[in-house]
C-alpha cells in the first residue's frame, strides 16, 4: 500500500487509489480525490451523491447498489457518469472515501 497526502492527511491507498481508512475521510480529502477522477470541482449534485454514498456506507458497511443510488438521488446513471467520468463505483465511491466496491474492475 502506498501512502499519500489527501486533504492535508497522510493516508494509505490501494493500487487503485481507494483510501484504506474510511473513518479518516474529510471533505478536503474528497476534493483531492475528485481531482484524480476528473470530477473536480465537485458540484452541489456531486456532493449529494458523495454524501448519499457516505451515509449508506456508514449505515450498512457496503456501497449501495447502483439502482438504489439513482433512485434515492433522483439522478440518472448518465448524469452520475457526467459528474464522475469513471463511474459511480470507481469514481464516486473513491471520492466518498469508501473501500473499493466488490465487483469494481
């Protein structure tokens, strides 16, 4: 695992850039992660996605299914890809500080 500084905090990331300690996540860290995903600056809608992902993860300890994400945020999958070009699993979950979702290539 590599160590990088995100949001002013030194933290371990895996080979795909996902942070390994979700509890250390911060909004400043999200901004730095968004830069690596071509999603910076995060719009109000992007923050809605990030906050939904964080809250779901904190409650269930897993990323939500894509269908639930689109239903709960009321954003189309196409629009989520516009905000996070690498997609909801790789890009949005990474920015939200979640572990790499299972099935994420």
